[in-house]
């Protein structure tokens, strides 16, 4: 974390803590959230022991104990609802005793089922999970996960395994060709940042280009078989969550940036992704989240034409009765910005 960012976080923590202990937080919350609601956005919930070795971008991870604290706190301070309930209550304009909060997860990660769901149950917090259907059908490994895994593997090989010198040089050379020059250090604190910057560059590429980039780095790390890790839920797990009251929403077919998709192919992502979920769940799917938060007027029109009644963005902020239903702001949660109760409470106000 850069020095300025660290100082900003420290200032926020100090402010949030003093507000919490002065009792001002609940007053501010009551005023700020009057007639407004917060939609929280989560991705992955993983135990601390795993988080230390995980190369996921920090913006996508909340550790299990921190998520436990979030849900305990939220259940006490908010009326927690699913996305369909949130939309209905916003439409009704009914005054609420407590501010509304909807917990959402994007993509369909397996840890939502194994780690988050038991905690949602413990605190009786409902949730909505937006699923990219190809992740579940195993047609497309999430490219960023695959890239992470390959680079993490190359890193481990360089740091811990004794491999023939020639092979080692070949690996380093191949990595250097991709501008990855510093994976051989004993610890690599900047790997997460490196991956995040790669992600920004690669994210805007089309699917074919992205896959060829991935193939290239997979060749580099072909020294040993990659571990057989499953990252996403299967349909049975998703149906179990649905049966337990979790709302399932759509998140396209391949999880591509919709703004880079040709208009004639928008339906492949929006309509087919929806139809695939409906086929497996045998029910309509009415709520949507834009991958990477990317959307425009044509995309919104396609969302409406497919019968979705709401769509979530990744723009930070609260929502109210007047917020466009296809432009719902969310508040992204990750551990480093929400590790104490005060920081969580502060952030959940959309600040
Ligand atoms: Zn996503």
C-alpha cells in the first residue's frame, strides 16, 4: 500500500473510531440513510490462513472473521433484504424503522457457498449472488484466476524448488518476455499489485486475445501440472443456496466487459446468460450486475428488453427511491477498508 493511501486509511480509521465511540455514528447513520439504502458488494470470502497465500486482488477479498463481524453488525443496525425485496421496498416508498441493506456477491465463487453462506445463516442475513453462467459450466476458467495461479506457480518453482539451471533460466527468460522480471525473490509483496496492473491491461482485450495471453503464460509455467483447484460453485450448490433463500441474479455468460461487446452479440452475454440460469433453476432471474460495472445506454436497453427489473453497477454510493433501477450504486467491501466495526459502519454509509 502506498504511503498516501496508508495515511488516508489511518485518517479514516481514526475518524470512524471516534464517531463510533462518541455515539455519533448511529445518529449520522440514521440521518444519512433516511429513505436510502445500501447495497454491499462482495466477491470472495476466504480464511485468513488462505488469504496470506492467495494472490487475489485485495479489492476482491474479505477474510472470514471480518465477514462474520460485518454480518453481525449489519443484522443489528439494518433491515437486511434480498435484491427483489429492496426494489419492492424502494418502489413502495414505505418508511423503514431501520435503513435497508442488501448483501450481494459477484461471479459465483465456491467460497460464497463454503465460507460466506454459513455466516449469512448464523446472522440470518439474506443475500443475492450474481452468477456468470460459463464459470459454473466450467467453459471458461476465470482468466484472472488462471493467470494468478500460473504466476504463483512460477513464483513457487523459482523460490522453493531446485530445478536444473537451464530450465530455471528458460523460465526467467520467458517471464521477462512478459515483463515479469522479479518473481524470483523469496517473498513477493508486489505480486498482487502486478496482477492488478496486468488485469487492467488485459481486461479490455477481447476474449480471444485474453485467452492467447493466458496460453502464453501457461506455457511458461508448464514445469509441473497446475493444482486442480475448483474456484466456482456447481449448479447443485447454487440450487441449494436458492432453496435456503438466497436470490440468484445474472452476471452475463462469459464475464466480459459489455462495453467492448459488439451490439449484435450483446444478447449472447445478457440473454443467454439469463436463459442458462433459468434453465438450471427452473425459475425466472430478474436481477443483474454489470461485469466490472461497465455499461452504457445500449446495454441498459438490452437489460430492460430481457426483462430484468434491476441492475447493479460498481459505482460507490447509496441508492434511494429515485435511483434508476438499472443504475444501482453499490459499496465494495474488502478487508483493508473494513477490518474494524467502525470502518465497516463508516464505509456502509457510502462514504
Ligand atoms: Zn464480476
